[in-house]
C-alpha cells in the first residue's frame, strides 16, 4: 500500500493530467470533497463525482493550466495536507494564478474526504486546531 504522501502525489499528477481513471484508482469508492476555486459544483461524491469534477476543470480551463505542488505532508490521524499553486490561462484567455490547500483524510491508503482552502494558512490553522494535528 502506498504511503499517504505517495497517494497524494499520484492523485495530484492524475488531477494535472485530467486522468479520471488514475484519480479514481487512488480514491475510495465513498470519496467526498467540496467545491474548489476552479470547480464550484458543490460536493463531489464517489467516483462519478471525481469524473464530474475533472469535467468542470476542463470546462473552466481547457488544457492551458498547470499545477505545482509546493508541499505534501502527513498530518496525523490518517490525514494529510497538500499546498499547490495553480497557474495558466482560463478559457477566455485571462491569466489564472492562485494557491490552494487541501486537507485529505485517507482510508486504506485511498482518498476519502477532502476539504479545499483558498488560503493555505487556513488549512494549516485547521490542522493546528485539531488535537494530534
């Protein structure tokens, strides 16, 4: 079974590649994550939610964007944090650049629940607020 950091690294690469099947391969069947800066479709659930999320990213940005992972770290209790910079051009050719953080809970080495933070400091504060975080 891959480590938490390895799972998140694989997941982020699949996200960058727009590869739904690779992202599903590291996702629990009951995966659940919320709206992000780029995809505002509410809560995404299960493997169909993963596919819908990637379609919304494609609709918003096409293939003119990239992501650079700045930090992936275990946070204890089966959780981990990813901080990334998203950059490129939107569909209307507008420049896009923002930083995000995600806190993920994993089950049996797969992504189970994720929360997106528009400000990475909020994610780190959230981890600090949880006992053992």
